[in-house]
């Protein structure tokens, strides 16, 4: 809602005036018509006003101002050009209508300014019908007209972002609702002044507190809020968003002491609802960090909205969960944390509060799937929910994939995804530490019960170095195979890392004392994504095995006779004394991520 220029007209003539203004492109379609307000500002009356049938809804005595103030007229939003033409008409034909008979000018009884609501086209409500069924079911009975809005046009008219508009409208709604509960009349000027103050305050919030845009995740468009966004910091020093809500709450209640938690948490809960409506999302989650030193690498995401009845019925617990989020007690397809992410026609399901997921790896997943050949036996040493296992089976049509994973929640999702994508008959899941489960598997291979592998994915960050020895043992003994080694590497050390990786893999293979000497040859290094400033996530495609292996045919390294790296079509032999990059394991066999900071 905003103050704009209007023409006042009798109720019975409102549609006629609107139609004629629309034909001349004078109607301001950003706003809706609304009954005249008692506090409206009348600028100019029209003494030439008349009707074809001579009837009028205006009082027989008193001016048009009285009719407008009593709400007997309709305010029609118009462009400034229309006001100018109306004023010119009134000045030239103050007492008689010799020019405008039958035109829109004779229907308007006055011009002025007042608050008008934004139109549905400006707010985008025509798109609301396309909201998903899940969103409609979740939000049924809780949405107000304002909470359904698409704020794109409104944002343009106020110089605020869509998200800032949602914050402002959430606070305006709270102000209006609280005023009504106090049996006070919502004064238009007071409301406009309050909204203007809010727009200034919200626009001054940092991006950390109020981001310009938010991430949506999954097929159902789950909304992901950054860890610091719209957070109520209960410990000193109080953050800026918390301070804003405290100030607003105090002003609304006209008391500096009205800073009780239920009030500000209620505002925060309404904000989640309105943001969900803006993004057409069935739930809102707060992003959580993943401990880089944690082996299981569980997700830190927490659900902010909607909260289950078991939580909302407990006020203290509800407030904490509204601010920080909660983890559902159960997991699985029917739990509130379960989500489906479809990438390249592959459905990946998991519990977003228990299992990590990286959207930045989508291109690499597809690339890996296309590298896999139909007759290959593939090993995924760090399978997770099937990030690389599923592309190998579905896009690469691998003969069989063995997937290793030690996070029980990820294993649950992995088994579900294999069945859901109908490839479980070509997959084996090994639960536990792959360094142990694979050694047990190798014992069975010696007995002839299993196969060695043609291709192995080592998709562990920041480094998979601890798994390199067992990976090489799992490769085909006759022709070797491919290792796809992931790592977080300093940008300036890309080539150094590739050479060091090849030298390390060659040294490990020599310990196995194969009858034919094995070498490591890196044919490609793929940048997956930026991980941190000056640190990138890379994948090295490395062949490990005898150099006369048919697997090297067509790779541009058929004639090489030593370990090395192919870069831009040029093969470079790896020095014997290549120095270790920053991302190498320390002397205790541990990698820490402090060097990345």
C-alpha cells in the first residue's frame, strides 16, 4: 500500500471512469480502486460534474469533500499525466462543460491523494494458482492476502528487494493486527508513516542479516536461509536484526519494556510463512555448517517452518526452534526432513537435516557418468546417498557398482535411491569404513567370488589420500584402471598437485610388487567449483597400471614410458623429487583445513 494520485468518483460511475481512463492509458495499474478515506487529501473539485440521467449518489447538501470524507466515493488511481489534464480542464471550464461532455473528466468529482493497495498484477497474485499442491496444503488457513504476494513490482516502486519487502510487510501486518486487537483504529497516515520508517530501517540492514536473495533446494523448492540471516541473537552483543525487532515491538506497544520473546518470535514465525509464500516453498530451513574435521559429515540444516504440534505446544522449545530450527525425530520418505533433488533425470532422496548435499557438483556427476563404460566394474569409495554411484549406473550403464559408505543416514538414503531408480540389482552397498570393508572384499576376490574394478571414484573432501592404497589394490591386476581423485587444492598449486598425486600413486603401486611395473598418468584435471578464496575443488582423472594397457588408447599418452601429467595436449614427466602441495597429509596422516583460511 502506498500514497498515490487519484480521481474521486461516485460509486455507480467507478467502472465507467476506470474503463475510459484505461482506454487513454491514464489509469495507474499499479494500484487498486478503493473507497475514499476520511483522511484523504482533496486537491481540486470538479464543478462541471454531471450524469447522463441526472441522478447522483452525492448528498444534496455539502461539497464533494464531505462525500469523499464519508467514504461515499471511490478513489481511482491515475497517472500524473491524468491529474495534469484534469487540472487544465477545470481551469478552462470552471462553470460549464463545453469541451468534455461525455469524457472521463465529467465523471470525476475531484482529484487528490490517498493510500491505495497495490494491484494483483503489480503483486503477482495471478501466479499464485501455479503454487504446488504441497505448498497449498501446508499453508492452508494460515496465509493472509499480503503473505501471498509476489513482491517484484512492489520492490521496484519502493527501491527495496523482494525479501526486504517481505520483512516490511510482515512488520506492517503485525502493527495492523496489534492495533486492531487493542481496539484502536488504524490511521492511514500513521500506517504510511510507520511503513516509511520500516522501509528505511530494513534497507539499512546488512546483507548478512537480510540477504538480497535466498536459495531454493530440491524439487519442492525448499527455502534455505543462511545461518546468520534473520537470526535472533540472544546473547550480547545483540545483532542488528534482533535489535530491529526489539525497537519495532517497543514502538508498536508504546513501551520501551515491551521486548518479550513471544512477541519477536511470533514476528519471526510470520516472516518464515511470508518468505515461504514468496518463494512458493513448503518449508523453510536454516543452513548449518558441516564440521570439516568430522568423518561422518552430517548436515547442519535445521527446519524453521512449519513446526510440528509437539514443538509449538511447548513455548520455550517453540521459540528456540523458530529461531534455530529443529531435527525431526524420525527419518525416511514420510518424515518432514525428507527431500528429493532431481539432477539430469536422476532422483536423489535424503534427509536434509542428517545428510549433506552439494549442488555445485552437478556437472561433475554427469561427467563421471559419461566416462563410465557399459562393461565396467565401478567402485565408489565415498558414496554418500549415491552422488556418483547413480550416474555410473544410470548414465554410464556400468555392469556393477560397489558403493561404500559409513554414515548410517546416508546408507539408508543410498539404498532407497538405488531402489527408487530401479538399479539396485546392479549395485552392492558396503556399510562401514571402506578401508576395512574393501580389504574383506579383496579376500573374497582372491577366492574368485568378486571382481577387481576398472574405475574408482574417490570423492572425499578435503582429501581422499587415506584411501589411495586400498584403491590401487582394488584395480584390475592385468590392465590397471582409472582413479578419479577429488581434492581441495590451492589454485596456484594445481599442476604441482597433479604431479605429486601421480608420483604418490606410482610409489604406492610399487609396494604391491606386481610382475609388471605400474605407473600413474594424469590425463585431465577438472575444476568442479571454487571451495574458498584461492582454493578450488578439483578432480584428477588418473590412470594407474601398466603403460601398455589398452585403457590408455586414444588418450594422447600411448607412447609415454613414465609417470607424468598431460596438460593442454603436452605430456610432462613427473620429477622424482616433486614437493608436496599444501593439501597433503601431515606426518600423522591427518589433513586440517586451517591452511585454507
